[in-house]
C-alpha cells in the first residue's frame, strides 16, 4: 500500500530550497536494504533510470539549470543495487556504491550508506517526484562546492 | 615560487620591473597567423579546465608574489592600449597600457598539444560563468553534474572573456595554484582576483594576440 509519506508546504523564502522538502508516495519498508538500522528505509525503485543532472547554487539559477538538466546530456544512470538500494556515487568518489533512501525522525529523507540518516556522506532529498529530484549533500563543504543537484528523468 | 593571498588588497604595481627581458621578447616576437587550434582534439563544445571542480577559490584570490604576480612592466608594442597580448610559453598575459607599458598577469595555459596562437577579439564577457564538464571528465569523474551554474566552486572561476568564435576563453579558476602551469585544453586562466581586475579593464571587441612562443 502506498500512501503519501510526506508533503510539506513550501513557503517562498529567501533560503529557497532549504525550506521546501517534498517526497511523495514513498512507503517505508522492512530493513532489508543496505541502510538497515534503527530507522525507516524507503523504496528506492523510483530512482532507477536515466537522469539529466545539473547543479546550481543560487535560486536565480534554478530554472535554467532545470532546463539544462531536462536536455539529458550525458545522462546519469541509476541502477538497482544488489539489495533494496540503488547504485550511485557519493561526493568526490568515482566508485559506485549501493545507497538507500532513509527517513529521519524529523521527517527528512536522505540518500546514503547504512548509517543513521543525516550522515555527512548522505544527500538530503529536498524534493522527489517521478520526474524530478532535487538533492544536496549534507556535508557543508560538499554542498558549498557542488551546490544543489537537480535530476530530471530522461 | 607563487603564492596566493585571499585578501582583497590589490597587488602593488612595480613599474619598469623586468624591463629588459620583456622588451627583448616584444621586439623579437613572431608575426601572427590567423587563430587556429593546435589540435583537433581541442575543438570541442566544452573545455577541460581542470580536474577539481567544486574546489573553492574566492573572488579575492590574487597572485601576490613571484613572477606571476600582477605588475606594471615595460612592454614595447605597437598595439593600441586595451590590447591583450598572451605569451603562452612565458605564462604571461599583458594588458597594453600604451607608452611602452603593460600590466602583466601570470596565467595558466594549455597543456602540450593544446597550445595555439592567433589574433582574435573578445567576443563576450561573463561574470561567474557556467561550466559544462567535457565528456572525458565525466568519464573520469562520473559524480560530476553535467552542468554547473556559475559560482565559487566552478572551475571557470569568477569571470570569463570569450575569444572570438573559438571554444577558448580567458577565465578565472578555482585552482590558483595552477597559475604558471600548462594543464588546460587551450584556455587561459588567471587567479580570480586577477581575472576580475583584467575583466574590469577589458572591453568587448578588444584585440587579443596569442603568441605561442617567442623566437629569439
């Protein structure tokens, strides 16, 4: 059974995306994923596929960054992992790892290793639909360097 | 040795420094061919401008010491003031001031096979330009975004001046330690503070002379 896990109303504010977190239609699963632990994991199947991937830092650049991501140049391919996770990269590492979607107690959703949600190597899922995902690295340094990532399904 | 300073203090001008060497090079420099890339491989829509996108170099970073520090020098030239003259082999860019003077900036240049010479004009200027990693960089670093909007972590740095209709640019960098080296795909990079200074002086349409090497 699927239900809406979280849908927070977004309020336009100077901080932009930081205040807007929407992750739709994700159902917690049993902890059989690579991120099993004392927290909920979410099905990551909807991440699988080819995505246009681009990043920006300032809200004024978001719309055009999204348009460019929609062009799907050199798409980023997310494959299913050996367990319930997906094969993706972390910051500054060319090796792929199986990562999982994790739900924190505060309702935020993260993508990362089998560590408590919000680990410095995690990405925070700012928003996620079937067609578009917005993520940013939890690590402040990586977040500053790479900015906010937009994934648009090809 | 080259060092960087992250203060906003501009480097002091040292008039007439290295006059003899610069004058010699200027007098004996070769005539210029039309702009042409040295390598077909360098002709691409995007540029390989470094291997460490995401690194931060503030816009205040300038080269403060050593030969690559921005400085006023003797520079004999018939080019009008405002002309940019790039000596690839020396890793210097000269902003012609007239009266046999120029501002000299330390630069990073194209690696072997990616150096070129020519005569072009500044066709466009951009602040905090966007960056599109080339396919081979994506292959090596597949975690990179395929497009990075301009900002401090962007390898294109704080400013860019586009050279004619080529794929090459004079731009800033998030790796100021590479000034004086030859590692780019044909672009010319300056420390962010220096490229901001050059950007403020340079007009669209300015003549740009790229000399691959001085012939003595």
